C-alpha cells in the first residue's frame, strides 16, 4: 500500500499535519491539496485540538508544485480542466461566517478557528512558500530556506501572495522576494519578519511541538479563537470599527467560563483548566 501523502496525528491538544513526499521535498500535488484540506477541517472540528502544526517530512517543508505538472502545462498548454482547477475556490472553511477572502484555495487557513503554525523544517518555495504565509505563525529551523520562484518560471504572484506578503514584511521586502525570486535563509527571513523565530535543526519538530503544547495549555481556546478573528477582520477594518468590535467582544468575554477560570487559576496559583467556553 502506498504511503499517504499527508500524515495526521494529535497529541497534547496539538494536531500535526505533515506533508509526506520526502523523496520529492514534499512537492505539492492535487491529492496532497485535498488531504491537507481534510486534515485541517478535522483539526478545526476536533474539540481536543487547540493548535494546528503544518510541517514537512524529511529535509523539506514543500518545494512547490510538482515539476511534472509544470512541465506538462509548459509543453501542452492549459486545458479547460486545468483552468477550472486553478480557479477553483476552497470549500474547506469551517465557519459559515468566514470572509469570502479566506475561503479560496490556500487562503482558508485564516478562517480556521484555531492557530495554525508552520514548522518550516527546510525549503519552502513557490506554493510551499505561499502555504507558510497563510499560517498564523511561522517557526523556522536553521536550515529553512524561502523563495517565491514565480518570476524565474515565467509566472506571477500567485494565490493572493501579492496581498498577503506585503502585510507581513512590507512592500519593499515583498517586491524584493517576488521580483528576484531569490532564496533567503532563516536568519534573513527572521530579520524581514517573515518568520517569528528560528530554532536549531536538532530536535526542531519536538521543540516546535513543545512550544505549541505550552500555548495550548496556557492560553484560553476561546480567547485565541476570538483574537485570531479580530486580527484578520482588522485587516479590512478602520480603527473605529476594530475598536467597536473589541468593545462588544470584551463584554462577551467577561461573561465567559474561560474568563472565570483565567482569574481563578491566577489567584489560586495553579495551571489553568480552560474549556474554550
């Protein structure tokens, strides 16, 4: 039986989704896309999961679209089926209230109610690079490498990267990476603000999992859910709109069980027992 192209496991309230084509540096395929969608949806619906990790098997995160697909498109052209596939929207958003912006191919991670963390263990290039942008946080290994690749393949800034990337690292840095398609190492990615932190290669995934497990144990799931939505909604709001929304959310939070537990565990000097309610 063939190995699954995506692995899924849950431990310590953390769901780990692993791209599993290590011999191809986890190059992206249509089958992988479908299985990642399913895994992300399962993790978001699972009440025992509080944080989602996305990583790659072997020595790479994701080297981009499988070159056999790109070679076929370059030699044979774009068929009607290809057009449909490239323009297809994602149906993976769990929340019916999610913004249409965050229901499209690859942009649906922000619509998930739980933090999605990219554990970038090696090259993240092209489509693999885009996947990391839609994660909420990016933690890189020392050997991680990042590149857009598109301009060197005669392509353009795909799948909303021209909107997302400048909001993470600023227009100048975004244009640098998009126009040159050069590869940057983890230290430069950290300087740009592309990644949140860099960890040693040795024991990398275990370190990221421990960090995610600590987040899952110490932070209110309800608070994380609301804060994530506030931040992404804020990208489309004025300050006044964000302020008014925060006032409404504050009233709701003060009536929540997690608020009561947040005060109680602090005063009683014990670990929290949040329920997400």
